[in-house]
């Protein structure tokens, strides 16, 4: 029996399977089986009202999961699927409430990873698949990260190598008539505007868009967080803030004159490369038994928006005790 066949058998038995995607590794369950989906929440320690993203094999499956699908959704699916874009749409009646957090909307995407697509096609239905880590912690971008996070809580981990993108998908709300980005990712507002002919609003720049928005994955203030306290520091003052026992993530080489026991990791200056490596680097810093993690504040340009979002939430959530 192949790994895909084993995975399909487990999913049909209502069990969990960790799967690679181009963004991060997901913890998958049959999205039409509420008991199976409940195991995701138990394994992650995830709040029960926190909605999940359903992963599909192709865009043709949209009509089985969503209703009143706008033409913009069709255009974006054609342009970006498979790929790191989640669309929030009005849900079909048969989608379980446990998947949507009791809302009338559902998040849908087609992942761009050969193993994920092979699994979805073989399974023949949608998989609810949030990141395969303890809730609020650093997302996994390798199979080993999943093993470290969940251990025997997941019966099977499909190893697809390191994730190509490394940050979670862009979440775009199309359920309220006006497109709104609820979580930034690799596909930006300009990319979306080129397809649908209008620029989506950004949640953090539009009070009404934020207040009325559906709840979505990864939008809590504290998320993606290391156990070690993490602080964002402007580059000009970074070196002067470093103290003995600190760990540092910066886009510049380590300067001379710092204490000998400082761990300094130089990150890429390119936004996409930085994002690809971010979670692995945060894990390395978190496991180094340092006093705190100092991260150089990223640039404010649009291509850094996903990194800025993840680091801001990581800082808020950092330093908390390990969940049990």
C-alpha cells in the first residue's frame, strides 16, 4: 500500500493525516465528517469557534462547497489555483458548522503541491486542513516540524519536503460584495486587482471591513508565536539593544563588539526569500534556549505585508507557556 493509499484509508476512517502544501504543512481531516474535524481541534488545542480552510482538488469543486459564487471568484480561481489564495464565500448548506465556526461562509483553496493534489484527487472530497502545529505556535514548513509539534497525535505525516512558499495563503473575502484581504500572503492586492479590475480593501486599513468581516484562520492578535519572548526592533537601534543571551534575526551581518553568547541569524533581504525561511528560523531561535528573540523590523513596502503580519502576531503571542 502506498502512502497516498494509507492516507486515503485513514481519512475515510475519520482519522487525521498531515500533508504538505506550498504554504505550510496542514493537518487534514474529511471536511464533511464533523467527528473527524473535531479531532483537528483536539490535536491542535484550537478554539472550537475558529473556522478552518477547506482544501479542494480543483476549482470545479467550488459549487459543491459554496453558493452565490461571484464572477470575481471564478476569475481568481482560474488565475491563481492551484496556489496560495483562499477565497471566503457563502457556504453551501451541507458544509458542517464545525468547519465554518458556525458562520455562513467557508474558506476554500486548491493547494499547489503535487502530494496534496494527489491525495485530494484520490480522496475525492474536500479536506479541512489548518496548519499542523499546536494552536498559536509557529507553523510547520517541514515534516519534521510536524513531528516535533504533534508527535503521535497524527497517525500519518506525508513528507513532501520543505514548503515552497513558507507562509500561509492570502485570505480574500468575497462574501460581502466588496473584496477584502483578511490575511496577507504571497498573492497581494496588486495581483488580485490585475485579475478582477479593482483593488481589494485591506482589513487593517478599513474599520468597517474589519468589524463586519468573517472570522478566519490566523487573524487573532497572538499567533505564529515562539515560546521565547520576541520583540521587533528598528534596525538603527538593533545592535544597541542586544544583550547577553539574546538571539537576533536581522537582514544585516552581525556587527563587531556584541557579547560572545549572542545567536545572530542573518536573514535574506528579499521579502519572498525571507518569508520562505521565517518559520524555520524562528523555530531555530526558539530552540536555542536564549533569553529573548530580537527581530529587525521589516520594510513597510507591500511585498513585506505578509511577513509584517506574521511577525506582529508572533510578538504578541510569544513568551506564553506551552499548551497541553
